[in-house]
């Protein structure tokens, strides 16, 4: 018997080195180790560091001064007085509610694109296009679209006798205008997730549903959508995170204006910590901790829901 075969026999029989006895358990962790290391250094450690910085008054250069929970107290009073933090949090809630429209919109577009019709590749490329372009470009395109002097929106409104609307200059409309701009690429992303999920739908279940008389909405609700739960879970998590950390669209389209009415938590954090208004690193870190806590609540809820469904099966 060769030396290799003997070593294999010793490993199976409990002989050989400790690594040979545990190689099946250790090998996956060896492959995961680089990813876990990067995740710990660039994600986990900064989370704890942000919480630590939020306990200090610091301008980013000098010696930090420990102030305890004073930054969180200031945020509380800003919320009570309906100041900048209140406006930012309220806008984030609006973003969160309306941004979820991207999920059903992406599903129905995916259902349309999953059919075999003439020109379907062209339609797919057109719907896929918003996903591959930069958020900055999307923001600039919609800024021109909303322009009250030459924008396409007001040109169309003028053609039917409606007075021009300054969407980005009116406190009543600005947040909704930016959200509509953000929904364009987000819907494309959800569409891609559902197109991938539709490829994994079991055709036998669809055929069984047809034999049982399921058609159209019943087929969709009772047979197709339950098989799309993994795609729906990812779509929910990504969409919620995208809504809560929205920054680039606001920075490009309004810079938080008019009069701070389009701020969200991520942009307000940037204003107080890094922009010309402040360098209050501790206060900005406190906003980041609040934003992280809100994200964590939503993601933990969805993870628990998925875990409960898996255990019920």
C-alpha cells in the first residue's frame, strides 16, 4: 500500500496529526478566514469605534473630551424641538415607506420580462439600464427633469395648462421628488433579483396549480410568490438599507435644501461632522449610531422571520 493510502487510512481510523483528524471541519473556516478578517476590521470594529467616538466632543484634530451621553441628549432635544434631527428622521421614515414600492414594482416588471415575446432583450436592457449608471448621474438627470424653466416635467405640465412646479425648490415636494428619482434604479435592482428568482421557480408546482384551476392572481399569490421568498428577503433588506443610508441623491440634487427640508440622517451626519458647518465628530457619530440601531432593528426582524419560517417547515 502506498504512503498516501496509509495516511488516509490513519486519518480515517483516528491516527495522524490533529489537522488530519479535523480537516473536514477546518477547511471551510480556512477559506472563510480572509473574508471574516476583512469584515471584522472594516465593519465590526468601526461600529464599536463609532459608538466610542459618540461619547466624546471632538473636532477630529485636537484632544477629544469625554462627555458621556450628552450628544444623545442633544439629539433628543433636537427631536423634541422639531429641529434638524427631527426633520432628518421624519424624512428617513418617508424614504423608508415609499422606497418599499420598488419591491412590488420590480416584481411586476420581472414577471413581464420573464415572458417570451418579440423584442424582450431590448426591453430587458432598457429596464436594466438604471441599475448600471451612477447614482450621481441619476440625480443630475432628475435635476434637469424637474427644472422649472426647461425641465421635461414642467414642459409636459405646461402643455396641459398646469403652472410650472419647482419640485426641488419647494419644501412640500422636494423629498418626494428625490425619492422618485431614487426609485428608478432601486426598482431595476429588485427586478434583477426577481428575474433570478423566477428562473428557480419549480415548473411542476406551476403545472399542478394549473390542474387545480389556479390562474393569474391565484397562481401568482399562492404558487409563484411563495417560491420567491429568498429574493423578496434580499430585496427588503437591500431596499431598507438603501432608504436609510440615502445620501448621494440628496447631496447632488439639493444639498439638503431648501432650508434643510430634504435632509436625512446620513446627510445630517455629514453636515455636522465633516462639512463646513461643524466638525462635531462625536455628534456625527451619535447620529451614525442611531441610524445603525434603526437598520439593525429592521434587519433583525427580517432575519428572525426567515428563521421562524425555516423552523416551521
